[in-house]
C-alpha cells in the first residue's frame, strides 16, 4: 500500500512561515520609521528625483550672500517689496508651467501681459468703462490668443515655438496700436486696482490665520492617505513624522508672517498669487485633467492610446497660459499705476520662463509643479533685488540670471539622465 502524503504543514514549516511574516512586519515598521523616510529621501535624490531641493538650496545661498553684503536685503520692508514684485511675473510664470509640462513653450507671454495692460488703460481710463469690464475683456483676449495657439498646433501642426514667436510680434504691434501716439496712460492712484498693487496688505491676524491653513491641510490629507493605505494593507507615513512635518512647516510660515508684519505686512497681491498656485497644484495633482497633463507631457502617443483627448489638453494648457499672462499684465499695471508701451517688454519673458525652469519644471515635459513658479520667481526677484541694493548694473543681473538658468537646465538634464539609468524616468 502507498502511504498517503499529508498536506498539513509541519511544525517546521509553520515556524518558517511565521518567521517570514515577522520579517515582513519588521520591514514595514522599518519603512514607516522616520529614519526609513530619511533614507528613502536620499535614495530618491541619488536616483535623480530631486524635486525642489536644488532651488531651496539656491535660495538659501542667495539670501545668505546678499544679507552678508548688504544687511538691508533681509529687512522686513525690503522683503515686502520683493513679494509685491514677485506676484506680477509669478502669475505669468504659473501659466508657463502648464505649457512646459506638455514639453511646449509660449514666447508671447510678455507681449500678452503688455496688451492686457494696454486694454485696461484704454477701456477704463480713456473709454470710461467699469474696471471689471476692462479686466474681463483683457482676460478674454488672453484666452482667445491661447485658443489660437492651440488650434495652430492641433490642426496645422505648427510648432509652439514658431506660433508664439509670431504671436509675440503681433501682440506687441497691437499693444502699440491701441495705446496710440501718447504711448502711456496713467491709472488713478486712488483706485482700488492701483492700491491693490501698491499698498494693500493683510491685517496681521488675517495673515497669521491663513498661515495655519497649510499645516492643517497637510495633517488632514496625511491622515486620509494613511487610512486609505492601511485599508489595502500598505505601509504609510508614521503619525510622528506627519506631525513633525506639519508642525515644522507651520512654524516656518508663521515666523515668516511675523517677520513681514514687522514691516508693512503680507501683500494681498502676493496672497492672490499663492492662492492661484494652490488651486493649480490641486488641479494638477488631484484631478483627471492634471493626470492627463502629466501623461501627455510624458508620452503623447501613449496618452492618446489610453483614451486621453490630447487636443483638448493642449487647448486647455495654452488657454490657461495666455489667460494667466493677461492677469499678470493687469497686476503689473496696478503695480506701476500705468499702461505703457514698455509694459511686458524687457526681461518679462526671460523671467517668467526662467522662474518656471529654475523652480524645477522640466523643459522635457512630464515633470513639474505649480510651486515651481512660486519658488523660481522668488529666486529671480531675490537676485534682482540684491543686485539693486548693491548698486550693480542691470547687465550683471542679466548675466547672473542667465547663469542660474543654465545651471537649472544642466541639473534637470543630469537628473533626467540619472532617472533613466535607474529606471525611474
């Protein structure tokens, strides 16, 4: 007779299985530890996933150098002026992030902002329109120009570089035409629009209350993410690490608000810019449209085959870019209290595009963040402000900004190559 084979696991097999489970639990606990998170962070950096680390380090270095050379750089009122100046071009740069995520470019954002500024002056001051009507027409003009770029790209295959370069010239000519021979229109200094761009700051209690929101949001989203991951048996961020990150972030922001309130306070215009950054970041990271943006930027053909309406994504990106450029022009007019032929010219294009790239948005498409515009424009304005305080010429500012931009692109290229070599592209 054949002896039946028992299917019941032996005591040795049970012990082996229990040991494997213990080792698995130990690995999960290891991954959930704060030390494990730190090791994971350095591992991502080694494989090319730098995030916003380079721009954060650069901003610390720039601030340290300029504060040593001229202590006025870190004076509260100087930082308030820096934030006022950052908001205008920062809003334009926010639109540049959208097209860069698709691997495209818009070279006409400066001219679009100048045209929007001219529209405000002509309709509001010269024609006597309500200010809301002038703003609506300027934003509509921006949306229409973006739709035209997208149509040229989607229907005719015209490269965005060529289409927007042609738009740059056409918009500049239209700006000069509608301003007429005077070339400049002064906006009323007592108007709410000009006061918003020059003197309006938040009350101290309002700024401190708003500074609490990021930490609260981090905790709420972190707890929700923990619950979802635990529900499917995945490891998650430990509560201690979550509380530490949210607490540290809140302390840093509260101190920054406190320091700014030692001067004039936090500008409402900069608050509007930050609000737009938060809204765009939410749209990019937590909506189907945002996931489609990254998918199209990463691989257009794969996105098309997966069912994404690629043409619609391009249309939305270009329209959003031009509309934000128009809004930036309106804010610039409020900041300068005038609409002139010089609005949108000079280094507006350079700074808007450079801010997005320096902040961490990849020129190759598929990688970036709305916060790139925020960090990048602060870096650029810090360089400009610091050199102005040192009474150095604008030529040196252009050279330094160009060098910083070149370094940012080199870092992005090296990080991309590292991600490819490690299979993380």
